C-alpha cells in the first residue's frame, strides 16, 4: 500500500501550492524534492505578482486572476511574507490600451507620461518574501498531515513507489525528467540593497539598457534585473550587478545611497509554448505542472487548482 494518494515531485512554490490545494481537497499528499524548499530557485525570485514574459492566454489569465485574489486574501490575513504593494509601471512602447492581463488585477489605471515614456500604469500587486512564505507553505502542509521528503529522482516512474498519482512540478529539471526539449533556463540576476523607506514597486521593462525593476520588501529592496534565455550558469558578474544598480537608481533616485547587501542569481524554469499543465498523454497517472518561467508565484494558486482537479480525476 502506498503512503499517499498523490505525490508531488518538486518543492518550489508551484509544487507546494499544488500539494496544499490537493490536501485541502482531502488527498493524502507527499512532496518529493531534490532540494529543501528553502534552497529552490523560488527563493531567488523577487516574487511580485506580474505575468512577466508570459504570452496572452485565457487559461494563464485565469490562473493570474485567481492567484492575485488569493495572495491579496493572504496579505489581509497576515500570511508571512505577503504584502500588497502599490505599483507603477512605466511604458516606452506605443500605448494602445490596457495590457492583456489588466483584468486579473482589477484596479489598473493608465495615464499619459512624458518621453521617453508613453504611459504610466498604476495597479496593486501582491509581493511575496519567499523565505518566510515557503516556510509557511511547508509548515501548513505538514500540520495537515502532508510530508516533504528530500529525494532526488532519476526518473518520474520512481515516484509511483510513493503514490499512485504523480504531479510533475520539477521546473527546469522537467526538461530531463519529462524529456521535454521546450524547457530552457532564463538566468535572472538581482541586487539587494537596504530599504531607505520605499513602499512602492516600480518597473521599466522597456529600458533599452535592460529590464529594470525596484521591489521594496521589509528590510531590503530587490533591484533587477536580467532575463537571459538559454543561459545556464549562475556565476556572479560584478559589471552586470553595477549596471543593474545604475538603472534602478536612475529610475528611483532615493536608492542612490542605499548600501548593497548582496545579490542573487537563479535560473527561471521557462518553456517555449508556456506552462505545461496537462495529464501526460502516454501515462494517465501523471500530471505535468511546469514551465512557469518567471511567473511561478504569479500563477501559483490558480494553476494549483487546475492541477489538483486533474490529479484527482485520474
């Protein structure tokens, strides 16, 4: 007899939210993870709600909307690490109306802007400090009877030793485990500085020098960043870090004297064609949930609901 009804392979934010959703529906759940959740790429994320580098798709819009609503509920309930942030997003391209994801956040407004910008978008975006949040997710799962087990798998078939239904939330490793050539890394580099009192997130993703964003947290500010598709290394790059800081100071001058606290580099688990969320056509007991790229937090709870429904239907 197996020890769980469903085993979720992958201990990042997609895996843990899926596990909690399954548990909430009455399933016995075990999470197998090659790395402790605190050591997954999810901890590197700036983790502000925004469907970054995500193509327009009705299903993705639904996930984003449902996750936005859930994170705002969590912020109101005082869930560790979750805070509503007023956000300003500067646009440089010709403004032809609200972006495709505007309906998901519900309060987006647009106004004209001076060159080099064409418009300024204002909206509320929940932000998540991933270290306390992943701890909260894990503790909530375990307090409900779920298990998190450190175990690296050579194949997904090994997970059937634990449960008759498998959810593949392995992120970048899905390229190997699911033999999916569409999976690729998108290297992300952020710099952390002391927070001089900022409370508003600011974005300029059209900066010709590189994507630029400033996301304040309780004790620091995340300055970004890079999105380097196909780059596998996580080596530090001092020139890149200096360039990120220059762009962010130009965007938010209050950061000029903020001391640097550190930097983080991680590989986003991206996928050509967008996230793969489906029952495997060759194995009806296997549900895939990977390829969220830099939008893992943004899509997490909405996607988890769909994955849980699929897993409980097989």
